[in-house]
């Protein structure tokens, strides 16, 4: 979708949560995803963020995303 610079989904407690960086409002993102994805792949929750957290290797830090919603799994 134009205006989205990065996105990452996590699966948590039988729900798909999408974090994204970009300009589109949640309603526009949801509409676009419903058009492009099969229904079982459409995220249950969309969370716009200012910047995608990265780990030391420069990859998306999924643990930091879990921290944003308070569901970090204990190792």
C-alpha cells in the first residue's frame, strides 16, 4: 500500500497483529488488506507505530513488538 514503509505481523493468542510504519490510517489499511488477502490472513488488530524496532542484526525485533502490546513470552 502506498505510504507504508514497513510492516510486521505477529501471531499471539489466536490473533494476528499487524504493526506498520506509514501514513495510511487503520481503516484504509484494513480495507486494503481485506481486498488483497484471504480472510484467514487478515490481521485482527492493526497498530501504527512511528518506527519499526530493529535488533542488533538489523532485522525486525519481534520481541520489542510483543513488548508494545505486553505479551512477551518468557524464555
